[in-house]
C-alpha cells in the first residue's frame, strides 16, 4: 500500500492520495500567522484526527459487514472516537482510544456485541496495528440503550 502527499501552500496544507485516487486534505492545527498577520485557518484534518478516523472507519466497515451478513436491519450508525494523549519527549501520542458505537434498527443485542468484539479483536487492521502501544476500548449504544 502506498500514498502520496503534495504540499499545496507555503505552510502545512497537503493533499494526500492513495490508490483510490480520492483526495484527503491534511493541515496543521497551529495558529501561525499568515503573511498578512492574520491567523492561518486549517484547510484539512490533522494527522492525529486522521488516525482516529482510521480507527472508526475500519471498525465501522467491519461492524456493518458483520451485521448485514447476519441479516440485521441497521437504520442508523454513528460513532464517536476519542483519543487520550500523553507527552513523550516532544510528541503527544495517543495512550488510549475509546470508540462509542451508536446503532439503531432491528438488531439483536448479542449480535451487536459480537460484531464489535470481532471488529476490534480480530478484523480491524487499524486497531490491531495500534494495539501494542495504544489501549483501545469500545462501548455500544443500541436503540438508545447502553449495552
């Protein structure tokens, strides 16, 4: 797998593309002033936001795929992915990530729990890549009820 990044301005704005050809914009979250003296606005997601999006997206695809195979009817799917950071030298890596899955529809509770378990423990390549250095936890809210 390979991606490319191209710098789009004289600051920190990049366009990234993978084999799909779809653009993702990356930028710094700094308040560095522009040449006119005003604060620079971010024009993309930060790399750490993209990492959280990767965890969420990977798991979401798994969970939907598993539930569809089990003929469960998903009428709504939402996730919140929150990362806790720590200071390590001059960096601030994640030490923990918590994912909350919000599912609605005609979905059996046990099947929802099993789908999430399979995703985070067996199928989600992003979570499995991070598991040696980041504690990843999850919770499920099904039709407004926390499981």
